[in-house]
C-alpha cells in the first residue's frame, strides 16, 4: 500500500488536475437556485436512474463502509472586524473536498460526508462556495457517495453531524437549517441561538421537513472531566432531543476521530480530560453505561465511528484519512437514500484498525429472526428457545498500517429494557452484562467467516443483544494512554431488540 505521504501528493495532484480546473472554469447554468455555479445541481448528465438519487432499497444491500465526519478546506476562519465577516479557507482543515473523496475511495469507503465547521455567516459560505466544490467532487469521484451537510454547532451542546438527504434542494435545506439554528451562524452574535429550547426548535423543524435529515452527536464525552462526569453533552439533553425527534436525532459517535493523536504526542480522540477507552468514548465503552441506559429505555440509539479528518498526522495533524483507521459499516445498497435509511434504522456496525471486514448479528426464535437495528417478537406459549448467531469475516490481507489484525475475543452483551429512567440524567443500566466471551476455540469456520452460536435460555420480557470484539487481552477496554492506536482495536455491533411476548 502506498505511504500516506505519497498518497497525499497523488490526491492533491488529482485535486488540481486539468479536469478539475476545467470543471471549475466551465460556465454553469443559473438553474432554479439563481446562484450561477450552483446550477450544476441540475446538470447531472440526465442520469436520474443512477444509484444514489435517494430511493431507499434500490439494488442489493451489502455492508458498505463510510464516514460521516470529515473536514475540508472550508473549515476555516472568519475575520469579524469586517461586516460581513471575511472567510479564509484552509486555516483549520486543509484538504479540498475532492482530495478527501479520493482518499476515502483508496481506503475502501463507499460513502462519505463533508462536515465543515460553522461560524458567523458560514451558511452563506457553504451555499455559495463549498457546495459547488462538492458537486464537482461528486462528478470526479462517482464511486463514492458524497453527502452534503455540516458539523452543526448545536445550541447548548457540542458539535453534531447534520446530514442532508440527497435531492435537488439539498443546498437550500442546509442553508435554512444552518442560518436558522446553528449557534455560531448569526452575526453579530445572538445569545438566543444558544439555548436548549433552540435545540428543540431545530429538531422540530428538521423532523417536519419532507426530506428528513439525520443528526448524530460528535465526540460526546470529549469535554467530560471524569468517568460519568459530563461536560457539554449530558444524558438529559440526549433524552430530550431524542424524545423530540427520534427519527432524526439517532445517536452518537461511539469511536470519535483524531485517533492518531498518540502518534504525535497527543491523546486519542483529542480527549484531553478523561481519555477514550480502547479508542471509544466512555458513553459507549462502559458496559452498563450511558449507551446501555438509553437502550434500556427501548430507545433506538445507534453508534458510529469517524475520522474527524482535518490534517493527516504525517503533515502535523492528529488524524487519519477517512477509512484509514475507523469505519462505519451500513447495510445498504449503493444509494444515498438507502445509506441514510440504514443509518436511521441501526443497520450499522463499526470497527477500528480494520480488525474485521464483516459482521452479522442475528437473533433467531420461533417464527422469525432479527438483525442489527431490528426487533424480534417471540409469541406463543409453546417452545420459545432463542439463539444468537454471531458471524464475522477477518480482514483478508494487511490493514492500512501493513499489519494483519487478529481477533482475540468476541463478547456477547445483553441488557434488559426496563423502561423510562426516573432521572433523565441516569447514565447506567445495571442489568447489562457480558454474558459470554468467545475465543478462537469457540468459533467455527464457515467459508471465509467465523461463526458463534449461543442459546439464550429462560429469557423474559424485553431485552437487547449486542456484541463487541478486540485484538487485546483486556476484559474491558482500559483508559487509553500513550500506546499506539495500531495496537488496540475493537469492533462493536449495534443492538438487536427482543420482545418475549
């Protein structure tokens, strides 16, 4: 595999190719947007039947790796001494949108999302400058679905993915949401944009849209000062937001970006207070912790893994390229609408270090079965044995560091659904536990996959099942220190829900 520094040179060369220059200089029809170059949204060569134009379920579904948190040169700075503020691109993140797409394709991603930082009047920068470059990138790298959105400055919270569905009005939709609700967008500053009530107003507006966006919390515990001592994002806010728009506000990053921090003397995830645990946020990594508390209420709450790429670690940053280290796999066809449908409904698993290349979790019972994100209803008074089937595919060949990762253990985790928490700041589910651990002697080879089957006996009521795996010998992921991220890998499934009627 080509060294990242050489890949960067190739990607930058691609970004400045004659084809890109020609595309940038070509005249664009005004179109219904009335914004000159933005008319390219209506000039897609008439290929309306191509995969990816927002029709869920089109084509065959498979696990497709992606990343919904990537920064481009449009994460920049604003000079607020002028009115309106003057934007300078490339001062925070440095790569053109097309460079990120080229690198994502190289590292095996099928879908990505541009999520640049906001700022005073940034909604106009997104609309007039960044979006035309996204359209060019889509044309130059058609094999990768490239979503439009931003790293939303959520009122009274830390950053969130705001993912816009693919449609002709996607640019205007983001402009309306960013200009209307992003706490950093008003100029001069407007304190009314930074309240919990404004966040709920935003979610109510988002869920009322014909094309519903997705909202996913970023690095949720990065500002936490200890285990269970939260900062900008709190359990209460997650519950309130999910109550307001459960089909829009769907989860948080289980594994945050900036994972290359230890390679340049920093912390994984840039978690400078309470560190990540095996590369995962404490809200996810702690068995019986906040994630399990939310699942224990029956919430459809999902985790993802992202790069948060700004600047590659070989160039002075603390980041890996999209897909180089972290991947979010979604069961979907190669279609914008179906990828969003998979994210919305929890057909997701995540991994770091390419520890595995495939994962399926299925719960089987009388009359049916359910997979990640789904619910199995077990009815009747007869025999009601259920079985969990875990199957995973090891990586065929080396990962991006040139290593061949080895799964040392897979854990089966079960928690009861105990109903709404009396205290909205509850962050534990005491019923959740690792009920079985499986090593290489317990799984069986089936083609290119390894399979584990485990019966669940005497189960009652409502519960959920999830799995994780690692290349380490740690029973539970330890708090991260200075160790290389290339020595510490974990994968996590999203849950399967079961109702024992």
